[in-house]
C-alpha cells in the first residue's frame, strides 16, 4: 500500500469524501450504467482481454465526477497517470479550477 493510498483513505474516513481511481470509476460505470454506449464500448475491450483505451477510462472518471456525492462532499482523485494521452485528457478538461475547488 502506497503512502498516497493511505492518505486518500484517511481523507475518506475523516472527511467523508469520495476516493476516485480509474478502476473504481470503470467498475462503478459498468455496475450502475451498463446499458450506456460508454459501458458497451468499455466492455467490448474487456471481453477481448484488452486494456480499456485511455480516452474511455478518462471519460468514465469524468462520469464519476458528476455524481452528487462527489459534488457535495468532495473527492480525492487517486489517479496515477501513466501515458501522455492520460495526462493530456486529465489536464485539458477533467482537471479544472472548479473541479479542484470541489475536491480536497
């Protein structure tokens, strides 16, 4: 367990914020919105044993940020950036001044 994961978990327990990761965003989307086009696209890659493309994973994270609990309680984005595509997507639209102010 990394130090960052421990800090994120502490924020969740102390402040009631939502902890977001790419994996959690994907699982939540597939569980709660299985009939959406995004979920079907993600599943098509997973059923083939392939990695979900960065653009789809980031979009799932964006959908998770729309959740009422994220907007009212805040969130800790526990997202590791591994590729340039992820970096660009996260910094071009997902990480905005408004989203940073609503998170911790």
